[in-house]
């Protein structure tokens, strides 16, 4: 395993991400329930963006983070047209593992709370590994 280059990460770093809920972000659009409110999978994406923004500029060039686990309580519905903001706070750094707490709010109230884990990766090596996943799905195998 390749060592992680020196970073300036420290607990307490915060990141934020915002969006306005669109039809494409609804549970109906995701095919989960047919309801026109902000879908949990879309909310997870916003939380991941907030966590990325917390460490943006603090990792060496060629390094990033990937999401590994999300524990989320989706507390309230948000209709199309409302703005949502997610805030993530880096709580723990354990080698490559980063642990964040997060909250999300719409224009009216808190809509989510939870924990998120990400891992620091070398982007080139990670992308190479991902491409190898294609082998075995018909590529390079005789029939």
C-alpha cells in the first residue's frame, strides 16, 4: 500500500454543499416511492460533496477521498424548489480513514443528520483498480 503524502488535515475542518431541489432529485425520479420530495440518494450525494469540500486543498496533488459508509437519518421531506445545504465536519483521522459528522437543512428545518466515512486514495491507482473491474464482465474472456 502506497504511503499517504503529508497532508494538512485536522479534526474540526468543515465543508458545505448546497443545491436547489429539482424534479430529477426527487424520490419519484429515482423510482423509490413516487413522491415528489428530495430523495435520500440525492441527499447522500450532497453530504459527500460537503465532506469533499471540507478537505479540498488539503490533500497532495493526485490524491482524493472516496465514500465508504453513510449512516443517515432523513428527518423531514423537502419539496422541489427549496434550497438544501449540507455541512460536514471532520471528526476523526485514522490513517487513510476520515470520519465526518454531518447535518442538512432546507429553508424551513433540519432534514438530516448522520455520520460519513471516506478513505484517502491515490486517484490514478484507484482509477486503474476500477478499470480492472471491467475485466471479467465479458472483456478478455473466451466463451
